[in-house]
C-alpha cells in the first residue's frame, strides 16, 4: 500500500477505499508491507519512551523488562489483525453480506492505521498533545471503518452498512479495551520477573 493511498484514506476516504479495493493487494503483501511495519511503531515508541522519559512514564520497569513488554505488544498486535478479520466476516452476516476473508482482512489491516501512527506523537512529551493526538487517531479510525465497510464489503443499502458499522465499532472498542487490559496485565506480570 502506497503513501498516496494513505493520503486518500485520510482526506478523501471514499476515493481512498475505492483505490484500495481496486488495487486488490494480496493478504501477504498487506501483512508484510503494512501491518508489520506499522505494528512496530507502538512498541518502538514505548521502548523509546524509556530512554527519554524514564522517570515519568515507566519508572518501575528495567530496560530488559520494557523490551519484553514491547515484544509482547508487537506479537499481540500481529495476532489481532487476522482475528479481527475473522470477526468481521462473522459480523458481516448481520448486514446480509458475505465477504471473503481477503476482504475482511483488508478492512482489519487498514482500519487501525491511525492508531498505529499515533505513538509518533510521543516525540512531543506533552500529555495534552498526546491525548489530542489519541482522540484524533480514534476519530480517524472510526472514519476508516465507516467509509471502509460499504466500499470493501460492497454493501449498497445504507441501513445494512450502518448496522454493520455499529457492530464492527463495538467489536473494535472491545478489542482495543482488551489490548489495553492485556498490556496492563503484561506490565504487572513482567514487574515480578527476575530478569
């Protein structure tokens, strides 16, 4: 997926999703060239935060423990994309749509892009700017899902698209909360390790 495609998704989502579905990228290509590199950003910036803002962000974890947390977060992110694709396929039945796994994977791989990019804002050590960036990333992700569902799943009826959007948004929020809780559990578990 090109940077131009990302530009269209952010600023002209209907056109961006149309380009993306017409390009018909393989799942392997999306995973290797989009999901893996973007999934690296949050763990790298967590680890970066340890060196630059150690006292304020993660005062209780040593560098080796924080590295372990970053690796686990990366693995969880990589597993979450195909799991969300499976969930999207099941949820699509609500809207009487039967997308292929490839179509569901495309949406699951591209929709979290703003959330993956958001940690770049950690370069600015200001909590208010980071919270604003997180809010904008969440809004952009919701927009990606809103415009992506009818484009990727080829749903013409607005009511069905809105129904599926609500179901996917709910599943996405649950997945995001799970990821946050899992991160906290991992942080707690790693604190007790003897590394």
